[in-house]
C-alpha cells in the first residue's frame, strides 16, 4: 500500500522506518519486521519501528532510507512486506557450531552490505564466530567476501608491499615512518590506515594532521603511482567495506574473534593489491595478545591464510606492553613522527621502523634483515625518508613544508605528579587511551598526553608523571575526573606497609 513520506533528519546506522503502531499491527507488521519501500525505480529493505508521532497513512523515513530513495517530505512511497533473508538460517547454523559453505558466508556479507540484517542479527553472527570458531575454508570465504564488498587498488608498479599492526599499543605510529622509508627505496607501499576505534589515535587520525586522508580510489592510485606510497583512511576508499560495518558491531561487545581479526586485516591487504605483507603482533600486558605463544599461533594462522589468498606473509612479534612513544594523541603523535623524520623525536619509533623496514626489504629484495635495517636507517638519517614523506603529503593535498613547531596542540595543560615514592612498575596502554578520549581525542586532534616517566624508573613524591592536553577547560577537567578510575602509571612502592 501507499504511504506519505515523513522524513526524519536522523541517522539510525541502519535502514529503518517508523509506522503508526496501531496501523502497523493491523497490517501484521511487528517491531523489526522487514518491509520493502519503493519510490520510482528505487527500493530499499528496511526494519520496522513504531512511533506515536507518525499518523496513519504516514511512514517515517530515517536519513539512510530517504537518501537511498531520493524521496522528499510528502511524496508517496509504496510499502510491502519483505521476505526473511535466508542468511539468518546460516547465522543460526553457525551458532549451532556447523561449518558454513562459501555461498553461505558470502550471503551473510551480501545481506550485511544491503542492510538486510539488524545489529542484533549481526551480533549473533559475531557471537557464533566467537564461540564456535571458523575452519580455514570458512575464514578464506569470509576474507574473500569482505574483500569483494568494496573497491580495490590497481597499481602500475610492482611488487606491492604492505605493513600492518594488529594494534593495541599507544603511540605506535610506525607505519608513518615505514611507508616513506620503503617508498624512498623505489618499492610500492600503499597504506590504508584505520581511524581510532577505542584508542587515542589511529594512523589515519595522525596523518590527517598533515594531509587529507579521505581520498577516492582513483586519487589514491594517482598518489601511489606518483610517489610510491600513501597513508589514507581505508574507510574513505570503501575498501573491504563490510569490515567497517562488522567493527561497529564488534566494538561495543569488545569481541575480537580470531577469524574476524584475520579476515579484517587480510581483506584490506588484498584490496591494496599487496603481494608481500609484514604483520606486527605486539604482545604484553594491556596489548591485544598477551604471550609469545599466542602470538606465534596467530602468526601461523596469518601465514597459512595468506598462502590461500596469494600473499607472502611474515609476522613480527614485538614488545607491546607499554606505549611506543611518550606522546599520545593525534597532533602530539604527528609532531613526534615529523621530529623523528627530521632526526630527533622518538628513538623507539625510529628503531622499530627501521627493523620493520628491514624485514620488508629481506622479503622483497633478499637482503638479510640486519642489512635491510641498516639501509632503512640510512634512508632515515640521510633525510631521504623525510623528503619522500613530504612528497606523499603534497600529493595527498597537504602542506609538505610543515614543521614540527607548526603543529598545534591543546592549550589547556595540567601536569600530574606522583603522590608517593617508588619505582614505575607499568604504564598502561588501555588506560592512556581512555584518558585521552576523555580529553577529546581523537576527534579533537589537539588532545592527548605526554608521559614523563618510563617503566623501571625510580621516582619521589612530587615527581612529574605525565602532562594532559586539551583544547578547552571543560575537557581538561573531565579528563582529570577520570584519572582515579583509569590508573595510567602504576608505582611499585618501596614500603608496602608498616606493622
């Protein structure tokens, strides 16, 4: 039947419409039932919600639906019941622990992309994968389905190499050095970065301080063909698009099942056109992976899956128990990266980037890893990596001549001091991210913190621990309020008690 459109300028995160409750029940349409909405030659499958503010004969269209249909207020749309997606049966089979075929896995991802599945139904799929796991064949099918859900780069110069970290370490902006180092040596290294999901900054957030990261696939190909590398946000180029939708469901649940982790990363690497891939697996307390044994098992899975996908994969296992740099937050991290390219900055960042670059060079050009690291160090110290970075920044539409002192950071600052004597026992990655997000990062690029201590350091009462940065007094106060909940620096007291 026909309804008069009432457009709500509200995003729901899914295709959703609102009907008058009494009329919907008369039509036997329950909450979260599916309807097919048509306007002209366009149609959308959407989930039903009830609203007392919608009159009989009206249908409330949220922004996703109204934009997809191109419909305006008051125009007539036709509505009919839509069939239940067959992929729901496949999700139920996964919850029961059954093995899904390639067409069944593909159907789930296709329905995800077509907005035919609700967040609750997608959450059930993720829980099924988390509790029942996936076979190698299922994981390959999932990776290929995620890859097929978006675009891919087609680059002129081969071989194409890539580097990626599974994340979880504050201040790990290694990619922002590896890309210009490797590109300065004549190799092709497109880097599609992520924005922060739960951390203080992702590589895309930090790179955006220098240049736009929301490039089209065509523009990304132009940048890489011209400079040999890029540092762009993967979400903007719509590569492995289904992965971003799955991440939105996984993140609130704090679920990171191994098959989804493997598929998420390797689908993006395949979309980059990568032939040689170096994956970094940081380990340690407050990292995503706790032990060397877990990391080795994960590395074997990555390498095996890579063979199925036609990629040569090497995994590095690195210390991720504490932040890589002392500066955390998009602008602060960007400034440290640039300082490091200029020859100062973070020794830890420079050392890790050279080692990682050495591994990549050993994979592609046959050097030993030690020889490769020396070559990478020369590119960094000679300024060639800096020049390549500037070239990439300019090609992406940024200002290549920006200096570290040009990067603005939060003007509201608070130094936090130790209230006791002792030795620094641990600096917590996760709690750093929580405090930085309370200060406004990563949306507010000027927010963050600077660490003043490191593990093993002896301190006295009143010694500086860290400095908080915010762009407003309100954000700074909120960050300070959260400190008792999220302890950033753990101090091992010299005297535990006196009895």
